C-alpha cells in the first residue's frame, strides 16, 4: 500500500466498563471492547484505508492494563506523509477523551512487524487487598482494582507473573489456587494433583480469582524488532 505506515501502540485502560480488550461482534454489543474504541479513534483521523487493530494480548471483561499493545496500518489521504509518533499519540488521546483508555506511546515499525507474534514476554500483576470486609470499604481509588479478602491482617499483596504467553484465565487460576491454599480451602497435595493433571477442566470453578484484581503491566519486544529501516538513497 503506497505511503502506508505500520504503527505499534502501547495503551492502558481500566477494564471495568469494557467487554475485554478485543472487538465485540455487533450482535453481542452489550458492552463494547477496548479495540472498538481504539479503532473508532483511528478512523477519526480519516485514513485512506480500512483500519483493523491486531492486539498482542487478550484481556477479559473487568481486567485492566497498564500497558497492552497492538499494531495497525495507516495510510493518509492525498499522499500525505505518515503521522509523527508523538502527534499520533496526541491525536488518538484527544479522540479517546470520554473513555478510560489512553495511548502511552507509539512506534512506527517495519511493515512485517506483528504485535502478537513478536512479543517476547507478557507480565501480569494480580493485586489483592487483605483485611477488607467488603469492596465498598475500599478507598475510591482502589474500587474495582483489586480482590478484597477479609480474614487476614496484611494490607496489600501483589503477585507478578511473566511468560511469553498464558492460557485462558491462567493467571486468575494460579492466583485463586494460591489464595485457596493460604486460606486452607485447598491442600498442597491437592494443588500438586491439579498441576500434574494438566487439565483446565479439573480446576474447581469456584476458586478462580475475580477479574478486577488483574492488570497486564508489560508486553516486551526486542528493540531490534522495532527499528524501522531507513530508505537508501
């Protein structure tokens, strides 16, 4: 595509009001996905091509992100040059103003770059508020941003998980299992049996940690994969 640029964007969001990060089919539009709002903001830049984001890391309804990533191609009308990275961030954030979504930064990347397949690792943090009887007793800034557990005296606990990729609900299941062991709802031998089974259906459904305590905090790439080759003269 002539004069088309590929961009990698890093973005953050509070996931409470969104149906996860990915686009929602029109017939299921109860809550919109974060991708719906991002693509709408990009379309307001009046590109010459249909824009479709490819998101690196899926997050479910209620899950948050300090830094998720996606790539897309953008061709400006009338053969205008590609947007500068800083200007693109400023323009997209302007159009995202009503939403709890913000672009952190943008990189113009090679045309064969893929946000999902080039990711080297993903890091999640699960936040647990301890010693709180009910979510309504949390500070306003923490409401819907952590899992509250009442029968302990410690204030906050953060669990960090890093891997190249994760299975569906894997972090929430690991967190739920650890909490269940700590509360005496699951023995260490039962946990070992779950791990050895290697079967998600064997995991007790009532032990999965709720989504609102989970944050995607980092998607890492090799710096060399982000370098845009300069045209030779």
